[in-house]
């Protein structure tokens, strides 16, 4: 990790009240973690345990950076994925233009650790949320903040709160474009024009910085249909951008056009680079899950990018969750010591990868399936005759990083030999 990681994180105290830390461990600062010389395969830490592979992490950063450079894109990775100031700092050190947040609480976390440019990819609503942001803007003239709007009511709310809390400089907003059946966002050009007109009326408090959207919630069983729907939506964002006039953007020196989750960012890049505008464009991608990738959901999305002509290196799954076989109560069923408290289950259940047993060759578990999770148990079906025993260590892949990070306050970072070389702290 970068040497400049915030002292607040490096001084974070680790002890055995934190999941994943051995019982009896006395409190120590995170900065001293590597000195413990812990190794996962040697069972120096209790299982279940989710670990992040360092080499895969840095490989994925390299893959994304190469893509960004090849397509002339700026990057504001979505930090709600990990809620780790260390990873946010790593992303910024690797060239990110900003960090994206999804809630004001998330903004507050990253402001606490000194991040100075944040995109809130969400509508800003509510008295305390507005007060927090306005006070942060007034207190620090170097703090750059953007939120999104999709209604005249939203604009009026921002202006009212800005007046009440005496905002000293206009709040920068991005007009959000939406689609029928999706989340927030203007569905029509007519509604977008109404919002733009309201922003101009509130110009003392609100300034329009560009257009924003999110295509990641588009899905279909047929990948070709999903691709067509995403492409159509991105074309609508381009039309919204073309609607903007010089008087709408005031004294802006550039216009922002932003979209791009972790599934269709190749389509975003293709669509955005084709549009012309009267100001320089900052094309901002906001992917978050690329850092760790995964073993099914985003692996399948990567397969679809390959069918669409992806030419770069491939992302690697950087997360594994380790557990023990705690019982084999019937033929073909192993009960593992992990459950819903430890791993994501919102899209797919964990994917068994391999069995580790000291002194023996690893056993491939790709034919096995986890069919069910309880809070602390996983049900793994295996083929008759497979060599599994009580106490075996099982490595599984995860699906959907966003709901993997939030299960762990502390996540060990390991090298390829499973030595613990660093650790992440999350702030969910």
C-alpha cells in the first residue's frame, strides 16, 4: 500500500474483538501487522477469513489504468464498494481524478481521511445531509464536491438549504439521466430542460457541471439485449449533453460526462468518445468492483466484454474466503464454517475453489457447489468418493465485491504464499 496511508488508519488498534484476529491477541496498531508474520495456510488466523490477494489487486489496477489511458477517460472509482480509506488512497495514487460516494455518510468518511474531490452519485436530500456538505465546503475552499439532480424540486431543496446554511460558493451538480423502469434520473428531454431551467434560476447557489448516469442496473437474460439497452441509454445521456447551452454552464471551463459501473464500462467508453461539445469534455468512469473482481458475477460480465471485442488483459479474482469442513453429516454433503455473516449472497453463493490440507496437493473443488447458507454455515455438495475430511481448509471465491467488503471490518492482505503482509480497515 502507499507509504502515505493516513496515520488515522495506521494507528487503528487491532485486537481479538475483531473478526479474523486470533483469540488472546493484545491490542496493536495496524502498522505493526506484518511483524506478526502470520500465515493463513499455517492456521495462524481463525477461519472463516476473507483475504485479499495483493498481486491480483495490483494487477487489476494496472488493467483498469491501461483501459482508461487507451480511451482518454478520467476515473472516479466508486468507493462505496470497499469503504476503505487505504484503497481510496491507492486509487488516487494510481491516477484517479476523484472518488465516488453513494451517501453523505460515505462522503464524511473519506473527508475525514483528507480526500479533496468527491462525486456523490446520488441525489442530495435532507437537512442534516445538506448541512454537513455545506459546512464542509465552507470550511475548505480546496474541497471539490459534486452531487446529482433530476427534478426541479431537488434543485429548489438544494437552493433553500444553501441559503439557510449560508453556502459561500455554488454547489456543483450533474444532471442525472434515467430510463424507464430504472432508478432515479430524468426519463425525458422535457423533464431535463425543466431541471436545467431551475438550476439557472438558482445560479447563486447551484451550478451545472455536466451530465451523469448509471447503466449498471440494466440487465437481461440475453446479453445481446442487455448490450442494446445499455447502448440506447448511453445515447440518451449523449443527447442530454447536446441539450446544454453555454448559458447553462456559466463560467465552467469544461463539462463532465459520467457513467460507467463495473459491468459495461467498455460500452461507456465507446459511446462517450464519439460525441462533440463546445467545451472540453471530462469523461468520467466510476467503476468500483474492478479492484477485486470476483469469481462469478463480474467474471461473467468480463466474458461478455470478451465477446464484445475486449483486447486488454483480464481482471483477476482477488478475494477468497477460507473456511473449515466442520461436519460431513451425510454422503456428498460438507458443512463449512462460513455463512451469511461472512460472504455475499445477494447475487450468487460462494464458488468452491480448492481444498488445502498440509503436506498434500491441493484438491480442485470446481465440481462442488454451495447450495445454501445459514448465518454461520455453508452447505457444500460434493461428488461421491471425493477426498474431504473434517478439518480440511476450503478456499471459495465470492460473487459481488460490494457485499463482501461490508462483512469485514478487517481484511488481511496476503501475498501468493498467504503470508499476511498488510491489512484493510473498512468503515461501513
